[in-house]
């Protein structure tokens, strides 16, 4: 069984914008992210991104736009991410089981990569990122200074601090 750090994308890895992040030119990797990913990888964690990308079903951008951003991230961090799972759906289009706060994408990753949930973590900047992890008994860290939290086991300002919590 493998330990894993699940990561939300927007607001954890890259700067989040109100009108979606789907162009490489606007995909701003947050300070310390590449170093934090390297530390987690060196410590034996799988790194899996689970992200809601509802702009796809709304017709704002394409899957190819999103994949270009993911390829850019992989290039910048030395291909440290093991897998990107995404839900392209918006609640106004469909009530998909793949969209966080549902657990489907986590369950797919757990099965495919033989993940030990008890030694794994989820880092997100919103409650909806943490809810499925808590349901699956994965430890949670909420990053950022936004909304209050009910589902976080820990809180940190950013991925750098979250990595310190995980590795302590």
C-alpha cells in the first residue's frame, strides 16, 4: 500500500482567479510549490491532483486547455505529479459523482494506485476539497486564509507549511 498526498489545484498549486485558470499564460505556480512537491516525493508519497474544472462543461475552456496547464506544471516541477484527476462538470449541467465534494475520483485513485488512506493526506483550500477525504479517513489540511473549516485536521497558510506538517 502506498502513501499519497492528494492536492487540489487552484488555490493550492497555482494562483486561483475568479474567472477560471485555463491559459498557461495565467497559470501562476505559487511560491514554494515545486520545492514542496519534491520534498513530498522524496519522502515516498505519491502526488495526485484532484480538481474540479467546471469551466469545461460551461464551454469556457476545453480539456486541451486544462491539459496544457497540467503539462506546464509537470515541466516546471520535473514531472512529480503521478496523476491528474479532474471533473469537468458544473452543478448547473449535471450532479456528477466525480465532482468534489463527492468521493469518486479519490476512490478511483485509491484503487488504481493501491493507496493506504491511513497514511495519506488531502490538501485543499475549500471545504469541498476536504469533505471526500474525511469520508474516506484521509487526513486533511486546509490552506489559505479563506472560509472557516469544519473538515480540516490542520490548517496552514500554503503548501510549504502544509508540507512541513506532513513531514514533521
